[in-house]
C-alpha cells in the first residue's frame, strides 16, 4: 500500500511554549539594596539640608558643641541609625527575604542608642543646655523636611514589594524622620527635653506615615 502522507507539508501543531514566550513582557530587575539606598539619599539628604538652611543658620557655637563627646557621639550614632534604618527598610522590602529580621535589627539598636545618648548622656560632657538658636515651630519644620524623603522612600519600597509592606515603610519613614532630627540638634536649641518633644517626635510621625503610605494604594507605577 502506498503512503499518501505529504512529507513536504507536515500537519501543523500549536507550539504552546512559543505561544507562552510570545506573550511574556520583559520585567525590570529589582535594583540592589545599595542602589536603592543611594537613589533615596541623593534626593533626601540635599533636600533636607536645603530646607534646614532655609529656616535659618545653624546654632551659634555649633562647631564647639560638636567637639564635646556627647554631641559628637550622638551625631555619629544618629547618622549610623539613619543609614541602618534605610538599608533595613529597603532590604526588608524584598519578597521572601530570609534576612528580613537581621536587616531590621541594626536600625532598631542604633536608634535606641542614639536616643539614649541624646536624652541621657551617660555621663558624657556635652553642650550647655540653653535657649540659644531656638527655632519657632521646629516640630512642624521637621515634619516638612521629612515629608518628601519619606514619600520618595515609600515609592522605592513599593517598587521592591509584591504587596503592602508596612514594616518596610515604617523603617524608611523612620530614616526620613531622622534627617530633620539630626539637623535640628545642630540648628535649633540644645536641650534634651526639647529634643524629645520636638526634634525626635517627627521620626515617629514619619515612621507611622511611611507604614500607612506603604499599606494603602496598590499602585506600583
């Protein structure tokens, strides 16, 4: 019997793999944590410095104040806490991150140490407590300084998550609030009680705002 199969035109069968590949769209890889922190800092730090300067000059004698062990250690711990909070927030935002807890702990510990030195001093010599350089409405000024850095950080966090992540938003918001807290310790009056009420409270406010902003709105654009 003669084979009548047309070898020149074999029957066409759907290629499901090719069809699936054709429907795929390229996905931009998530930037590294270092790049995310750098992208945030490039906007946040100059903006915070500029807005602080618009409110007036730094406190008279601030360079002498920074030479004291207490304020010097406070400033070093504050910068370290700010960096650790930013890194922790962006690292924790990565989905399925096994190092999530480890990423969050340094910011928590350094922030507590910073607050302890700023409020207690632990016997270290520091600047004289005075009204020198007091800025009116420094709390509101601090919130205004931190608002855009917090929003910018939340936007970057959303680009790294697959859903709402209030913890990552909280940490990034705390980092944004640390910017004016550091600035006001140099620009406004030096007094631990005043700092607790007006310089450090924007940290908590912006942390809560960051958590809320990260949780609401599913927009990832």
